[in-house]
């Protein structure tokens, strides 16, 4: 009995640590990593929710206190990101080769690519923990690991030897002067390499919380702009003024409806 309780306590601690680190917890990847059933994970989440340590949502959990400065819950933001992923999947055609960067929102679109055969080149280490439709052939680009994202010279060299019809990337922020920032500075060069090896279309995925005014921007992490045409896919909660400013730069923008 003590052994079982110790294993339970260890799982609960791991769940809370992943929740704190990632801002969300996803049940299926955790169940596979631990070699346990999804029902066991759901029972764990129920117990933790009863203790007030998290809040269950579809597919996992979010922090119990999960509101930003605007009062918007993390679950609402995740719902927007899910809607963007689902919408972006409509631009994938059978036989496409795709580049996907370290964005979780971009990676998630693959779950909605049904009855299509696609080849995906990605430096996103989170892909290892996910399950995708049978037609998705995943090619993980190697390199140095930085917060589950592959970066470095090896990653860059591999990308430069590849070609893809479409590229889907995310970012840390989209500013109203049409500049983009990334949480890992070296991602900028990797993204540009993917874009440079893209034959057809580029899509940038960013929920409304990432659309920000450029005033007061800190460029210490680095920001960039893209010369080639692209489509920004965001959601209907985006600030209208920011959208208006971005449109003046000739940017094509799609706002996905969300409740």
C-alpha cells in the first residue's frame, strides 16, 4: 500500500511540475510516458482538482488560478489556440511537405489533418509526445535542445537541405509594426531558413494575446520582420486597432471566430 501511495504522490508531483513549467498539462502524452492508462491520469487530475491545485479541461488541466491581467482565463486562451490550429489545418493539401517550428499551436494543426498524406519537417521536440493521424510522416530535425526545441548549426544545416510546400510557424509576439519576437533568440534564424526553403505559402499562427502594440517593446531578445508574403492566422478576440495597424503593412490576416 505504501508503494502504491508513493507512486501516486510522485505522479501528482510530476503533473504539478509540468503544469507549472508549461502553463498547461496534457493527459495523453503523460499517460504514454508513464505507461499508464488515460483513465488513471483522469483520476489523478480529479484528485488534484478536489484539492484546489488545478482545474480540469478537455484533454488535460490548467492552473487553478489561471487568469491574466485582463481577467481572461487560460482555458479561454487555449480554446482560441485550438481554434487557430484547426483552421490552419484546412490549408494543408494531400501530398504536402510542411515545415513546422517550435510552436505548440502550429504543431497541433497536424491532429486535424485527416485522410491526407503529408511529410512534416520540424525542430519541435514536443512532437515526440504526440499522436497524429496515420498519414502524417514526422521527420524530427536534430540539433541542440533548448526547452524541447532543436536549435543550433546542425538544425540549420539540415533545414537548408530540405524543401517544403508550406511553412507554419508561431511566435512569442506579433507587434503592430509588423515585427515578430521569439522566446529563443536563435529561433529567428531557423525560422528564416524554413521560410527560405518554402515553395508556396507561409502561415504565422498567433492567438490574440500575442498581438501587442510596439510601444515599449523590449528588443533585448531580438525581433524580426518577414519580406515575403504570408498569412497571419489569429482569432476574433484580437485588438481591432492592432489588426488595423498590421493591415497597413499589407499583411493578410485571418481571424478565426471563437466564442
